[in-house]
C-alpha cells in the first residue's frame, strides 16, 4: 500500500500544497521534489516520515520513536507567518490517514475572536478547548495497516546519512562481519524506518545471505565413476550450481552492485576466512574489492541506499524472487548528496528503475540527476514537483541546466584536444578567434620579418571567442598545474576581456587602436589609410554608418559615424589584403608578435 495524497496548508513556506502521488497503472512513478533552500522540502518529507512512524507504532514494538510520540515537533510555531492555523493530511491508497491541526488559539476562542467558520470538514473533530489536534486512522489489527508495514519496505534516508570512509577510520578496515542477531519475539520487526548509517547492518546481512546460499541452495547431482582398483563404480556428488530463495536475493544484490561499479563481467561476493570475515567483491575469481568499507564515499552511499531496500524487504513477510517483487515506500532526502556527476546522471536513475514497484519520493538539488531521470524514464515516466507552490515541472524547464551540461562536455572535449596537440607538437599553442586571424598573422609575419616568432608556436583556430572562454574555464583551476607547455588565448580587442594567467595558461587581449576606423575584430589593427584604400578599390567590403542623433527621455545623444567590415565579405577582404597588402598595411600587427614573443620567452 503506497501513499495516495498529501495536503499541507499554512506550514512554514507551504501555503496550500496538494500532491497526488503519480502512478502509471499499478506502477508508482518516482516523485522528485525540487526547490530552493527554505522552500519546504524537508517539511514535506517530515510529514510523510511521521506518518510511517505512527503507523509502525500500531504494528510493532521496536519503533525508533517511542509509542504515542511523533517523529516531528507539533507546534503552532510552524504556522505560516500571517496565518492563524495550519493543517496537514497524509493518506494511503488503502484509506489510512494521519491528520494534524495547529491553531493560534483554542478552537472555541478561534471561532469566537476570529469569527472563523470551519475551513474543512475535519475541523469539527478538534476538541473545543484544544489548539492542537492529531488523529490517526491506523489500526494495528487491520489487514490493510499490517500490509503496509509487514509486507513491504518503508524506509527513510535522512540528509545527514553518512558512513566514515575507510581512510578516515581504521576500525572500518579491521571490522569483521558477524552473523545478524535477530530477535524472534512477537511484535518485533528487526527493521528500522530511519536509515542514517546502515552499512554495518548491511554487511552482516550479506554474510547471512552468503552462508544461507552456500548451505541451503547448493545443488548437486549423483554421478557414478570408476575408481582404479575397484571393481564397482562409486557414486559421488557433483556441484551443479545454486537454486533457491537466498540465491534469488543474492542475484538481486549482484544486480545492484554491477550497476554501481559499472561492471558487466563475472563478479560474486566473498566472505573471507573466519579470522578476517570481510565481505569482498570477487571478479573472475580474484579479489577485486577486498572490503566493501574501502569503496569511495559515493559508492558506499549507493550501496547503503539500495542494499538497504533489499535487506528491509527480505526481513519483511513479502515474497521475494527478483527486484520486481520488492514493494514499498522509500523516501530519500537530497538523493544526490556525496555523489559524483556520473553517479547522479547515469547510475542513480538506473538503480531507481531497477525497483519498479517501489514508490520513490526524493528531494534533489542536482540538475544532472533530473536529466538522467528523463533519459532513463522518459518525460512521462516520473514527476518533478517544485516547492513551495507545488507546481509540476518538466525537463524543458531546466533547459539552462541542459545547456550547462553540454558546455561542460564541450569544455572537457576541448581539454582533451589541447593535451593531444601539446603532446604532438611540444610547442606553445596560440588560440585565436578565427581562421581569418591566422591568415592575417601568417601574412604579417612574412612581410614584417616575424616568421621566427610563428615558427616557435602552433596557431590554432578556436572558432570564436566563446570557445576561447571554454578553454579558459577548463584550465582556470588546478588542472593548469600539469599542463606541459604554454597555452596562449588571444582575444580580439572588442571582447572586453581582461588579461589573466593560470600557471602556463595565458589570456591576452589585443589592445584597441582608437584612431583606426574599424572598432571590432582583428581588423582594428588596420590603419585609416589601409581602410581608405580598401574602400576605393573594393567598396563592398566596408559598410559605413553616417553620424546621427537620437533623443532618449529628453536627452539628445550624438551617434558618431562608424565603419565596419561587411559580415559576408570578411573572407574576401582577408584574401585581398593577404595578396595585395604592404608592410605599411600590416604594421599594426607588430603588437601581436610582441605579445606572443614576450610570453614564450618568459
């Protein structure tokens, strides 16, 4: 039995939230809660978790919160500023409800002094003299309540979940797995709803699982063989594999581990000898991961999340053959915490899709996780709710995140290409904004006797200053410390950038020559005489704008005359100058060679 609906009115930033939990037929859709800090994500999860805790108190004795008490505080202090009451309701598909009222005054005074009539039908349940009312329809002896907590998993992973890494705590490395000590007492579940640090329990449960598989699921066939010196054949048992309940669960665990470790090959779990009982991962019958405690923080995080789901369901009364059999509710606060971008975008969505009958309710700040969910489930396979308003959003609403991710990939590609060029040429690389810049520089070097400067570098076309920016961002960090040779990014004067340096990576901007008529691009280096000669012989290369004036809000503004290179004629003008240009035409390019020479000589 899954959550059906939650309503929260006037609690913190949530003025009127109503969520009907999405499904695709009988299959629950993952629900992702997004929003800025302080938008109410934790408040929403607290109401859901509180409902699970209250229901479990009716069925089991071993509950994390003492019977009769609740997971979250109940207080009028949480009433939304400016409002006089708050209300919340969490409802299951089976009809069970948990509702809560908080009033600024007792109900009687509330109605008398504030003149309120019942805002909802449930209002009349509040005792007249009370300002706080909490009611649950769970009944411990009802089949529907028992089914929620006995035949499915109900788990909450708080944001403060954490396992100390192996390098921080030596006892983790030395810690040995031990067989689980379960209480076989009526009313005890041996399961926790709140999972903050479950790794040790998971390790011990895995040891139980390996033991049971080896003892109860081993399969053999009787075969007769003839022994030397014996007249009669002898019957021997031949191992043929494993089959049974423990093997089904074991295979489900391996399925999760394969996704997390991105391993499609032959792996299995090992338990080690009794003197050093550590759960390891074996690959091709060799130790691959000696101890699950040694995995990275992100990998341990994922192991904990999804192995805990399998373990909890195994300890329930539900039938378990494959991951598809696991049913229940899993709430995860900040699911992307401690995870690398690849884990967020690729691994997490695959793991969630491996548990199709689990109702996942998670919060996230990671746009890459949302993109990965869309790729794994499609636009209609999951839902995103944005708080505090509760509106549904889709991946298209995160188009800026998509652009950022594509830029990230492009930046990585640039970095790989640059490293390849450096290794190939072992020369400083000078990136310019375009192919015309390279042709101008090569012609200028020829007629200004600067060929020796260009011979000492590799000129590369960055295809626009935007790509120069990507290269700079790619190296404006500690990666620049391992660059084996100099990288020079040469910007045109009109980009309004600033000179900068990061180790052997240099950003340089060509100075603006104010007296020259062309103000944009490398063409700013051509003098007025050169531009005049071009206009006389090829007037279609140069566009002109006469001086004008405009009045804005009563202020007269003079717009001076200007000239620019026609966008469609840039290539033709470059070819003409490279064929007909003189030393005088290219004299302004001396400053470019001075910049390059200064940097490669420094």
